[in-house]
C-alpha cells in the first residue's frame, strides 16, 4: 500500500494522466520521462549525472527497501528531476543504511509519485517513445499542468553536460605515477575515476569546456572522455576539442556521451533514440573476441549505425544483441576507442571492466 495520503498526479506530453500518491518533496517538477529496469542500485542511478533533466521510472515493484548511504553515490547530489514508482518504501532493512529513501529525496528536493502501475507505464513509453512529463503533488489542475508542460524544452538539442561538470579541476591518485590521464568531465561518475586510479593512474578531472592547451599542460599520456547528459550534437565545443586531441595520437577512451562525441569527431552523426537503453542487464557482443557481456546502460542518444558501417576509418567493436545498435568503436590507425555502455558498472555486473585494463595497457604501450 502507498505510504502517503497526499494525492499526486503525473501528466505525459501525449495527454495521458496517471494518479498516485506523493513521496519525497511536495511540489511540481518537469523533465523527460525514462525508465530503468534494474532491481537494485537505485541510489547510484539517482546520483548519476547522465540522468540530469530526466524524470525516472524505476520499474521494480519495491524501491527504497534497503535505504541509502553515502558510499552508494556517484556524485554529490541526486541528479534526476523526479521519481516514479509502484511502491516507494520509507522503511528499510539494511543496517548499514543511514536514512530512508523518503528522507533522502526530501533532502535533495526531489518530487516523486508512487502508487503508479509502472509496468503499464513502461509499456506505454516503449510503444510511444520518450517524451516530457510533469509530476505535481501541490495541484490537481490538469489543464494548468498541461500548459506548464508545454513550455518544457525537448531533450533533443539540449546541452546539459557543462551544467553538471565540475567547476574546478581536481586530481586523484598518486602524483608520482607514470600513468597520467586527463579527463574531460561531462558528468563523470565517481566509480569511473576510481576504476582508473585502482589501476595505478594519476587522474586530473577537467571542466567540460577546458581548452586543449590546458589539457595538454597536464602532460597526460592518455585522455578520457566521460559520460554525461543531453544531446551530443549540441556540443560543438567538445567535438572540436576531441578532434585536436586525436591529432596527438595518444590513447583516448570514451564512455557513453564520450562514445557519441568520438563518433561526431569522426563526422559520424548521432540521433535521438526512441526510448533509450537504461538498466543493468543489456547483452552486448564484443565482435573482436566473439564474447558476450552483460552491461549497465544509460543513454537516450546513439550513433548512426549506417554511417559507422560505411566509415573507412572506424571499426565496430561492440554491438547490442537486443537491437543491433552500435555499442563500441575504435579509430583505425589511432589508439582511440569508445563504448556506449558503462564498464564501471555501478550498479551492475563487472563483465566489462576489462576495458579499463585495455586503456591502461594502451597507455603503457604507447
């Protein structure tokens, strides 16, 4: 049964209306609706900067049942705009947890709604595609909510990476390491940096719009292009920077948004997906080794498959076994590669962490 007696309403851009109960902060919020099929790892998902600007459906029936704790975060704050659930739980069973999900959402000012048939809602989004929505627990005036929703910009064309990027550069790891990696932060997750530091790297994380000259000043022997939110095609500044970095012939590794930017830097267009990939169990085939890996994914944009297949200087390395979308590429003749999914996999299986080993080996060999 829902915890709250305060009514809440969810309105979709296609006119559909869903009624439930309030959870988290009382208020009104807007954003693009999307869904994640993972059963666990909700706190890591909520704090992933790639979700900035989105209202998230957690499709599992119970969310919040193991509470929250600081070590499960991927950034300093919750990044989703709102949360939709079937049963959002106040009570939690994990003794290490420091607070309830309800208290955590209130502390981060996140408007949420529960008591929604999330399976039916997800089926609707899978059929109709991604769209904007509005949640409110402070008004039930559907006409007014639809008017407010109509003014919300579409995700297609939005540049959001610089909004979530670090404001100041910072360093992590052993300064004496001979593996120096410069990161372009478009919304990087903490555990991506951790995966590089654990392999002996000294990492400097730079703001999204850092100049090529400032990146080179770190004397890095490898560059990492991070994940992040928004439309990659709205980031010409990042594409220009990456084109210059590729001229150095130093190892380059991109994840998610970084994958899309590597494609754009090679004149391969990106596109808005019908409803994206978000979850912890997406099967991907490494076409180089022939092995399959179960991956963590969170993206609403992809790279044009036809353009990739016809590009003389790009090799496909990974494909999605559900829809044959492009999940990995590498640049022929250069130590540059990328994947669409999240090999740091927090949350998720660790099948793909070998990619960090590959990056470090490439730096050592180079």
